[in-house]
C-alpha cells in the first residue's frame, strides 16, 4: 500500500510540473495584422535636408517625413510623421546653351513603429513654397530645372548691344574704306544677330534647389505590405487585446 501511494504521489508531482512548464494557449502573442499598399498610391513628404543639382551627388541620402497618414481600406498603416529614407538616383548640373539641370529621387524604405519596411516609391514633384514653384517629373521620374528666362533676356540684350556697337564700328570703317551703305548695313545686322546668339548660348539652364521643408510628392511604384497600426472603429492598435 505504501509503495502504491508513493507511486501515485510521484506521478502527481510530475504532472504538476508539466502543467506549470506548458504556457496557457491564451497567453500566446497575437498575430500582427498586415495590409497591402497598392502601386500608384500617392503621398506627400516634408524634406529634412536641402538638395541642390549643383552641389548634391548620386547616391546622396534623402530623408523626409510623411505629412498625412496613409490608410488601406480604413486601416491605418503609416501614421503621420514616419520617416522615409531614399537616395538621389540620377543628377546633372545645368550647362551653357540653356541645358537645364535634372534630378531623380527614389525612396527605398519607411521606418514604421514596428521597424523598417522596404518600399519602392518615386518623387513625382517638388513644391518649393519659398519660391512658389513646382518642379514636376516625367514618367521616368526625371525632374528638369528648365530655362532661366530673365537671365536669357539679359544675356541676349547684352549680346545684341555688343553686336550693335560692333556693327556701328564696322559700318564706319566700311564707309571710310568706300564700301556701299547696303553692305555696311548688312554687316552691322549680322554682327547684332551674332551677338544675340552668343548671349543665348552663354546662358546656363536653371539649377534645381529644394530647401529643408520643401514638399516632395511621391507615388509607390510597387505594392508594399505594411503592419496595421490601427483598425477602423476600434481606436486600438492592431493586435491589442480586448480588456
């Protein structure tokens, strides 16, 4: 009898230890809910560091902050203020002959409350509020600085003045040498035209400048799977247990 009781006691103790070691099923952490952000989704970011087509270089890091939260079917996936990390993928300075600068920026990851998530997004435009202008990108994501209209007019004016002065001198010299008035006039007109063309060719295109606080408009090129931060109508983060 004593041996039988002892065996039962040992078995009871072993079972008690096993029950204590195995966690209750209800204490398992909840599965993180995720949602997929579709391609062509648009967003606005605030630039955190200045960019210049004259000073920046390819692969320079670009950091920006999300202006407005992004939802997928009513579920919050990217709250306002999350950080986007990207880089300059192509850049060129403005050159003479009215050849403008160009710039392309892609974003490659976003820092969510759950950690970094890879993305593929492209800058479609830069809104520069200080200069009250928008620089738009083409389908390949290339933004161009355009032409410097006021500088072009100024250089053409200066070139024409130089050409006009040279024309007067040429006409005077031609008259002194006995050349006909028509020939002298034609030579003067040619010099004026040459001066205007020279002024145009000497003018550089516009550089692209985006200061801190400029707005970057982006679109997602590929779908991105993101953790749900808050479900609609609950007021709680995804995975939060009901109390």
